[in-house]
């Protein structure tokens, strides 16, 4: 069973607020990812990291930022939330070489009013 | 670039019906192929995978065979249950590159 955690699971906030979505994994995986999932279900990669102090932008442009100071922790921050940021955010991690598959957290459903 | 195409949903079946969800891919090399499942309110879970041509992945009664000649990885189950209602994602990964996911297919199984 995957050991990857996301908090909060649900968040409703007002426009203009700064928020941080937390993601942690206990599997020692090097690579971590953030996906945005739209109501049509499709996944869009917005950020990823190869390891500590590595962050890269994904395929979908996002106003969010990420950091990777510790292997197990990969938080996502929105400096000023807007209604267009309302979405499901999924964090994932993978072993860089051996198993290839990604392990996903349960997701954070964000609503910006 | 690499891409994954899945049959559009939603797919609605009666319990004990046969399921096929089509998946085709485009890749420059020899990718590994995956099926993930997402139950309501949860993240994605790996359902099965295949790492080379002609491999068959199987789990929980689901099967998919890596067909290089048709660049396909169709998901099948002989008898679906209500508990199989979920969204199914086909995906590929080539070497150290990022995953490429299909758009997802929603399955509803009626009792």
C-alpha cells in the first residue's frame, strides 16, 4: 500500500488568500509530482521534482509554486487564490528506476469562492 | 511526442457484463504501459502494468495485453461488479520520462 499523504483533503477559501497544499511520502522516492484534475477527469501535470532542491514546471502552466527541501515533502503554494484555481489537486511519487509506477495521494479538493 | 488515447465514456454496464475499455498509444520507443483506477473521492491506484511487448498484466479479474503491432493495451474483465464503478486511466512511461495519461473513462455498473 502506498504511503503518500495529502492535507487538507478539502479546502474552501476566499479569493486572494494564500494557501499551501501539503504532500508527504514515506517511501523514499526521489521523484514527486503535482497534477491538477479538471471536472472532466483529465490529469494535467503542473509541477515535478527529481529530488531535493529540484523543481520543474509541467505541461500545464500554473500560477502555483512548489519547493523540495526534504525528500519526503513536496508542498504546493498559491500566493493569491482565484476561483479559476478551483480544482482537484493530486500529488504522486515514483521510484526513479526500479518500479516505474506512480503512487498517488488521496487528493485535495480546493474551492475558491 | 508520446500520447495515449482511450475510448470515450461514460460506459454503463449491467452487473456481470463483459467489459472492454480500449487504449491505444503513440510512443517513439518501447514504453511501459499501465492501467490506473480512481474510485470516487480518492486518488489513482495502479491496477495493472506491462513492461514489454506481449506481456499480460492482470489484477482483480482485470487483464490487459501489451500489443506492439497494434500499439494497444485494452482493458478487459469478464464479469463486472457494482464495486468496479470508477474512472479508468491508461498511461505510458518511456524510460525516465514523465508519465503520459489518457483522458480517463468513467465506468458505471448497474445492479
